[in-house]
C-alpha cells in the first residue's frame, strides 16, 4: 500500500497505491518512540503530504486507517530514515 516515502525539508510525501482508506493516525517512529503527525497531513487517493513544523529522527512511518464506515482497520508501516530539520 505504501510505495514510497520522500522528504523535502519539513515536508514528507507518502506515496500510496490507490485505495479508499480513511486515515486516522499517521506516526513517525524512532525505535519504540513515536509522534503522531496526522494533524499536519492532507491526503488524496494516491498520496499523503505532511507539512511539519520540524522533523526529528525517525526510522519508519506508520499509517492507521479504515476501509469504509465500520470497515476493517488497516495498519501499514514503511521503513524510512528522516533527515533532521529544526523548527
């Protein structure tokens, strides 16, 4: 489902295969610690773009969502190393 994650400064772009998922949690992980970045993101059928105030260390991005109302919950994780950018 996640095909690519790229970073341009404080902006992350998560490329997706087309699917009707309503995302409700988007997290950056650094080992066992995480930060929820959902409030900084907008999504389309093919991508999620996150404009962040700063970017800390991370080694993966995790998405949580559901397919339709009352549909099953899906979770997708992709390995990705953030480039640290201060506020």
